[in-house]
């Protein structure tokens, strides 16, 4: 049975990815920072014995270490760094907030790196050997036609840089490292005007991940499977 570890799974795209991978018969290791309030995840656990849920604030090093020790030696086919924040809604020129920016950097950029470092051994034991991070087109310089959003754009651009380095460093271990844009999705973050719903986003993300090989390592995927320029 293939297996996957996904962060930030109590709501939004993360929760829907959990649902769909469970439906497809995967063993799912799902994390949430407030596990006691993750009602929908708990409901899924009642129906799927293949769902294992854990408390994880992705910025909390002791919690990351504890999870790595709990999962030590377990093969994982895919890791998805999904947890993320917009960081500062009103990060326009002249109004950026340093503390909010640093917190977003911890969640969007540093945490995915620390999690990759801790779980690369599990991925190396898996068959598919894929590490993915949920980035955003807003982290692309090429796509930045409107400015603003300094906190979100810069922390996702930095995540892309982290992932490209990891793609180089992990290639000799046979691990593919890819970057995903989930589309503009109707979630708490994407808002009600998003172009697609979580079901559509998760379906397309799963289809992209199903086709990833080591030749694609370092690629930045749009939700339609095309490559996003940096
Ligand atoms: N929605 C879009 O249109 C869109 C577009 C491009 C990229 N993305 C990216 O896709 C990913 C998922 O987005 P979404 O739309 O599903 O967002 P969402 O509905 O706002 O959900 C964000 C998830 O991340 C979790 N999270 C935030 N900080 C965390 C932390 N420190 N530790 C653990 N979990 C944490 C949240 O948990 P809590 O409930 O505890 O806060 C929640 O589960 C994000 O990385 C986002 O940047 C989304």
C-alpha cells in the first residue's frame, strides 16, 4: 500500500488531499497543529484505519523531532509540505510588518526544509520517492504583474529556492523534489472568488504527482501540469 505524509491537514487543500488519498487506498500520515480541533480529520479516522493523525506545528522543532522518531524506519512514498500562511493581508509598500514576515518565513520556507531534512530517509525507503511543497504562482517573479504581497510572495519564492537546492542534493538518492501551485482555490486562504474548489485542486495535484519522475525533479508545476517560469 503506498503511503504519504501531509502537513496542515485539518482544513483546506490538505484535508481534501487526505480524503482523496484515503479513498484511493493509501496509508495516510496526516498532521495538524491543533489536532484536538481537527474534527473532520477525526471523523475520517473513524472510517479509515489507514489514516494516522499527529499533532504538528510545523515550526515547532521538538514536535518535528517527535514525529520523525515515531515514523522512524517507515517507508513513505510521498511527502507534501502543504501547511502555509499568507502571513500579512495588508503587506503593501510602506506597511510591511517584520514580525509577521519572520513568522511567515518560518512556516512557509524554513519548516518545509526542516521537515524534508527529517523525513528524507523515510522517502528514500519508499517506492515513489517524491517530496513536494505547496508553493504559489505568487512566488514567481515572472508572474508578478501587480506587485504588493511582499510577505507571501517572498516566502514562497524562498521556498522555491530551497526546493531547487534540495532537488540537486537529493537526486543521487533517487528522490524527486517538486514544487506545486494548487491553483486559485476556494479555501480560507484563497477566499470565495477562487477559480476551483478543493476537490478539483486535489484531483489535479494527485494526477501531477502520479506522473513525477526523477527527470522532473526541481520543476515548478502549475495546476494544469504546465511548468511555471521562475
Ligand atoms: N488557496 C489557494 O488559492 C492557494 C494558492 C496558492 C498556494 N496555496 C498554498 O496551498 C497550501 C494550502 O493552502 P489552503 O488554501 O488550503 O490554506 P488554508 O485553508 O488557509 O489552510 C492552511 C493550512 O495550513 C495550516 N498551518 C498554517 N500554519 C501552520 C503551522 N505553523 N503548523 C501547522 N500547520 C499550519 C493550517 O492549520 P491551522 O488551521 O491550525 O491554521 C491549515 O491546515 C498553502 O501552502 C498555501 O500557501 C493556496
